[in-house]
């Protein structure tokens, strides 16, 4: 899987232009979710299944994961 498989990237609304900016991308069909550093787009990305992404997001919303 490469960046070419990710069709839509969007920057986090929590990214303030500081040091911690991320983008999330989705493939078509929706078989993978990518996460990358907005300031270093060529630096690689983390690829997750949609189910793993949902577990991650739910963990943040439920307070089980700390975001700083």
C-alpha cells in the first residue's frame, strides 16, 4: 500500500500550525486509513484497517488514550 492508494487526505481540525499536525487519508474502496505528518508528507505514514482506526478513535473519545 502506498500514498497513491489514498484518494482523500484531510488535515486534523486540531492542527494549529504548530509542531503536531497530522492528516488522515482514506483509500477507495475503504480498505485502509493512512495517517501522516502534515509537515513531512514524504516521511511515511501509518496504515490501519478501518476497524483499527475506529478502535483508536473510540479509545481517544472514551479517555482511554491521552492526546496532547
